[in-house]
C-alpha cells in the first residue's frame, strides 16, 4: 500500500513518544527541528533522551489520561504487547499512532526527511524497505544545489513581487517556473 504524503505544521504541537530507548531517541531527534513539544513517557529513559532539554520526560507507563489534552499524535516505541495496548487507547480516543517497526498498528508512517531551510522532502517506500528509502534520500540529497536554502528565500520574495506585478495567471506561473528552474540549475539567485 502507498501512503499519501502530508506536510503539517508541528510547531508547538503536543507529541507523545512512548518508550525511552534508541527508537524513541531517533523519533525525538527527527521531530525536534520542527518545533514539536515532545513528551517521552517510559519507565526507563536512556541517557541521550535525558540530556535533551527541550524534551519533557515522564518516568512511568503511558496511560489514557496522557491523551488529554489531545496530542497531535503518539509514537509507540515499546515491545509488541505494550504497543498494542497504546494503539488501542489511541484508537479509542481518535489519536493517530505510529508504532515503530509495527506497520500493522500504524495510522501513519515516518518518511526519510531531507530538510534545508524551507525545503522539506519526504521519502517513503510504504514500509517495504526503509533501507531503500535511506539510499534514495542520500541520492536526492546529493543532487540538490548547495545554495538551495538561499535560492528558496530569494524565490519567496520574488514570488510576491511577480504576483503583485503580473496579473495574467498563466504568464505569472510561467515566469515563476522559469525563475525556479534557472536559479536551481545555476545554483544561485538570478539577477534582476
């Protein structure tokens, strides 16, 4: 099955990670750059997670009361039995769940992510091969222009200028497309 990619604003959104080991650490590190308010809930929390100041830690088992106020989503990074218990509570309360390496319990999966400023690319194989997703991520990342972030910032400003000055939508879209293609191909912002 393929998954539909959705990009969502996680800034100041409540995310719960159940489990305190390597997988929980990996998910926390992936989410932190996007401004999520992460709470890790586990009876045992690894030293690396404990060292992350922006992550709230609760040294106990996950319970249904943790779903109020409602989090944006929950990540279950525990053993099978505990992930099934967490999944049942999340489904009962209509909270989306990702269960690490247990796709049958997941409401959504995590893509491999390439992030450079405003650019964010998600790559997924639908769970078929996370290793292939990483290989594709590395290949795509290597092919991006070095100045992608600078180019996107410039294009954002120029987009507004073009929108203000060109009222014909077909012409406007053509100009914006050419500007994007040329600046990315040349790996630099264009001159006026």
